[in-house]
């Protein structure tokens, strides 16, 4: 389902968001980025990021201590 995958495991705020932003800048509108992070703060960070950028946070889940995000490029 994702057009591009990003691994932000082991990175603390703000690095997961910065990596996502860099990846999204290379993507076309409508494409989907899948990010895996381990930083608990990334949940709120990705929600705020989507509100600020207009990108859509399609999904946000936790699985075994990892946070999974699907972001659709605006």
C-alpha cells in the first residue's frame, strides 16, 4: 500500500519527523509514506506534522513497542 518506507527506529524527536518530511518532499501528491518509529513522542509529532503540512495521517498504530504511521502526501 505504501509508495515509500522510512525507518526511524531508535531516533528521538525531532528526527522521525525530519526524515518523514525529507521523504515526503521527494514524493508526488497522493503517494503514501510508511514510517516505523520507536519514540513515544512521535505519535503527537506526526499528528501535529499532518495538521501543519496538510498531509493526511491515514493511520497511526503501535505494534510491539513500534509506532507505525501512514502519511498521504497532499
